[in-house]
């Protein structure tokens, strides 16, 4: 009888491959363990961020079902804070409707290229392939792999677990318990910006627009004073090791990026010159770092009745065309860089307040792209794909917000 490889359960093939691999890697480890604490950060990360992350394989026999499980909720049984924080972060939403509808239309090669950052484990790729019908295996995964692991996005295990071994930063508790899940391996790479660069920095040969890499956050950071002072991505995005990863979607985080100064000065003719100076003083990279968000600044005055008059407006963004081939403008603020808005008033006595209002659209580029795509393709899409696309447009608009960044009483200036 001829053995048909297609009829073997996919999990068995994976497990077999892992055993073969483990024997190889096991030998290699004895000579030179790339995960060893003494490995340099670059060496460690080169082995840590291979794609796809190799299948974990069969859990050690000594593990309980809870210790073996790759489900974030299982990690959360013991690491409750990290789980609650991660749930509130965008890292647990990297497989949301925005990427979801696109993944239903692409081929396997393209999907893999997306999953590298959005759901990087072999187990996730296998489940996703099963869902798309690319793998004809109908078998259910073993207990330690939850059936929806691929939908849960950038899960704990993707950053922390390799071959069922837990890896983490240098322990914050000196006498941490070491008898759960076989203990853990520590490495300084977890506290280093290069850990994040795997997904937040394109390689030098990656896609560019007008000569600039589309994702360049790590390089931008390297050029800042924060890098000089050893303030890594984690110090702003994971304060006290919290798994929150707040960014441009969060009002207080955006506020913390900006220094704002308002001024109202009469000139020789008694005409008031009004100015707002906005500085990127708190983001450890360009504000914003990607082409996705758009931030609009409004310099305004208010009268005693609260009526608003706009004096000036300015957009901070890196706007590109929808085909991602051409730059329309790049008005991002590099770290430390400033921009000023100016206005003039003859009769300042009519007004009581000068202010800077800021409107933030964290996903503007996607809104524009998806809204352009929709009318031409509506009829061609499967109902499920269409519904994900509509949901993602709705959600991408719902995350927009505004705030008053600074105000100055000007009535008294005039008196
Ligand atoms: C049965 C409880 C339990 C489960 C389940 C569990 N852990 Fe742990 N883990 C511990 C304990 C206890 C420690 C020791 C340090 C401590 O007390 O926080 C630890 C340590 C760690 C560390 C090292 C922390 C450091 O200081 O460097 C990491 C990383 C980690 N676990 C990740 C995970 C992940 C990821 C999962 C799920 C895939 C998981 N753990 C599941 C109990 C658990
Ligand atoms: C995007 C990658 C990433 C994901 C996803 C992630 N972590 Fe972490 N985790 C880190 C990094 C990086 C650190 C170290 C931060 C530092 O050194 O400032 C860390 C630290 C930890 C620590 C040590 C905390 C301490 O106070 O010493 C534990 C425990 C942990 N993570 C568990 C989890 C659990 C549980 C999940 C899922 C609910 C999770 N992590 C998801 C990257 C990640
Ligand atoms: C190098 C890592 C990387 C790769 C590869 C990658 N992405 Fe992303 N993706 C990101 C990061 C980082 C963000 C967050 C950007 C932001 O919010 O400004 C993101 C955000 C998104 C979003 C917006 C968030 C949402 O869920 O609505 C979509 C949609 C998306 N990516 C689709 C894709 C698709 C489709 C592919 C494959 C063709 C892909 N990505 C490949 C890193 C990556
Ligand atoms: C000094 C603090 C600081 C450091 C260091 C820092 N960031 Fe940020 N980051 C911010 C602030 C504030 C925002 C919100 C404003 C913005 O979007 O620029 C932000 C926003 C972001 C965003 C949202 C998307 C966007 O287009 O802006 C991402 C992604 C991000 N940071 C990743 C990183 C990575 C990766 C590193 C390390 C290479 C890093 N950050 C270093 C403060 C910091
Ligand atoms: C395996 C890939 C991967 C790694 C590693 C990773 N990220 Fe992310 N990160 C993503 C993706 C994908 C998104 C987009 C989530 C979305 O919008 O759906 C994201 C989103 C973010 C955001 C939210 C940006 C916003 O728009 O508000 C911040 C901040 C961030 N990451 C910081 C970090 C930091 C700091 C590290 C290192 C400790 C890190 N990331 C490691 C893939 C990764």
C-alpha cells in the first residue's frame, strides 16, 4: 500500500517534523546554545524571531494541562496582570477585521507574509490554513493548542515560548518560583528595542516610498536622545513591564508626545500676532512613526459666548497614494522637531481664549484605502468578507478622537 502523506493528520506531520528538528537542535544546543543567557542580544534574537516560529511540539510529560497550554487565557490563570493588560492592548487585536477581510482574498504566500507579524506561530499558521481550506486535514489540534489560537493575534507564547520553554527578561523577583512550567530562561534581549524591531522595522531592502522605508521606527529611535540615554521602546510602551503597548490610539499617550506653547503678542500697529508652537518632545521616533495616522491641528479663538473662529490649520502625517508608490507629503515631526501655526487679530478684545485643538485619526490611511476599494468590489465579495470590511471601516472611524492641547486667556491681554 502506498502511504499517502495527505491522509496523515496534519498535526502528526508537524509533530514528526518537530521531533526530527528537536534532535538536530538538541545536538546543536550542546555545542552552542543560541538561547543561552550569555548569547549576545543579536544572536538571541536571530534565533528567537525565525518565521514561522517552529512548532512547540509535544509538551514535557511533567507539565500539567494548564502549564502545557499555549492559550493566553491559561497563562492568565497565573499571570493575571499581564493577561488583563495584553487584552486591552492592540497586540491582542492583530487579527481583527482590518486584516481579516484581506486575508480571505489573498493566496497562501501573501497570507504567510502577513502572519509573520500578525500571528507568527506555526500552530497559528496551521489553524489558519485549515480555516482557509489550504490544508485538507480536518483533525482537531491537541489539547494544548486552542482551536482559535490564530484569531487571538500576537499571543503570549509568540513572544515568550520556544519548544515549551518560557523565556523572559531578567527576573524582577530575585527569588522567583522555578518549579512551574519547568522554570524560565532569562535574557536581556527582552528589555532591548531590538526585540520590537522584528515587527516594527523593515530591513534595509524592504519596501520604500520616495526612498524612505515604510516602517522605520527602530532606526528613527536610534537617532534620538532617548536612545543615547538607554530609554528603549519598553520604557515608554511597557512602563514597569506592563503589557499595555499604548500608542497613537490613546489620547494620553498622544498628549505626552507633544510640547505646546501658545503666544499672543501685539505688533507695532497693535495687531495681535497669535502663535502655537508644537514640538515632538515625547515620542521616541517620528510623530507619528507610520503613514497610517493623521493628526490635524487647529489654532482657534473663542469669544465670550463660546463661539469658535479658526485662525489656522495644519496636518501632521506622512500621506502617500493608495497604491503605496508615491509620497503626497511628509509632514511628520522627527523627535525634537517643531512646527508653528500663525494667526492675526485686529480686535482681540472680542475674544477671551486662544487654544490649540487636535483631531487624531489613528487609522486614516486604512479608512481611505478601504473606502476607495469598497464601491468597486462590493458585488464581488463573499458576504462574510464584505461584512468584515464594513466592520473594519466602522471601527477605524470609531477610534478617532479630539482634545484641547493648550489654552490661553487672551481677554486680559487685550485690556
Ligand atoms: C500554573 C501557573 C502558571 C502558568 C499557567 C504559566 N505561568 Fe509563567 N510563571 C509562573 C510562575 C510561578 C513564574 C515564576 C515567576 C513569578 O512568580 O512570576 C513564571 C514565570 C514566567 C516567566 C518569566 C518571568 C520573568 O521574570 O522573567 C515568563 C516569561 C512566563 N512565566 C510566561 C508564561 C506564559 C507565556 C505562559 C502561558 C503560555 C505561562 N507563563 C503560564 C506561573 C505560571
Ligand atoms: C509583543 C511581545 C509580548 C507579548 C505578546 C507578551 N509579552 Fe510578556 N514580556 C514582553 C517583554 C518585552 C517583556 C519585558 C519588558 C521589559 O523588560 O521592560 C515581558 C515581560 C513579561 C513577564 C515578566 C514580568 C516582570 O514583571 O518581570 C511576564 C511574566 C510576562 N511577560 C508574561 C506574559 C504573558 C502572560 C503574556 C500574555 C498574556 C505576555 N507576556 C505577552 C513581551 C511580550
Ligand atoms: C513587518 C511586520 C508586518 C507585516 C509583515 C505586516 N504587518 Fe500589518 N501591521 C504591522 C504593524 C506594526 C501595524 C500597526 C500600524 C499602525 O497601527 O499604525 C500593522 C497594522 C495593520 C493593519 C491595521 C490594523 C487593523 O487590524 O485594522 C492592517 C489592516 C494590516 N496591518 C494588514 C496587513 C496585511 C494585509 C499584511 C500582509 C500583506 C500585513 N499587515 C503585514 C506590521 C506588519
Ligand atoms: C520616549 C518614549 C517613546 C519611546 C522610547 C518609543 N515610543 Fe513609540 N510612541 C511614543 C508616543 C508618545 C507615541 C504616541 C504618538 C505617536 O504616535 O508618535 C508612540 C507611538 C508609537 C506607535 C504608534 C504608531 C504611530 O504611527 O505612531 C508605535 C507602533 C510605536 N510607538 C512603536 C515604538 C517602538 C517599536 C519603539 C522602539 C524602537 C518606540 N515606539 C519607542 C513614545 C515612545
Ligand atoms: C511579532 C510582531 C510584533 C512584535 C515582536 C511587536 N509588535 Fe507591536 N505591533 C505588532 C502589530 C501587528 C501591531 C498592530 C496591531 C493592530 O493595530 O492591529 C502592533 C502594534 C503596536 C503598538 C500600538 C500602536 C498604535 O497604533 O497605537 C505599539 C505601541 C507597539 N506595537 C509597540 C511594540 C513594542 C514596544 C514592542 C516590543 C516590546 C512590540 N510592539 C513588539 C506586531 C509586533
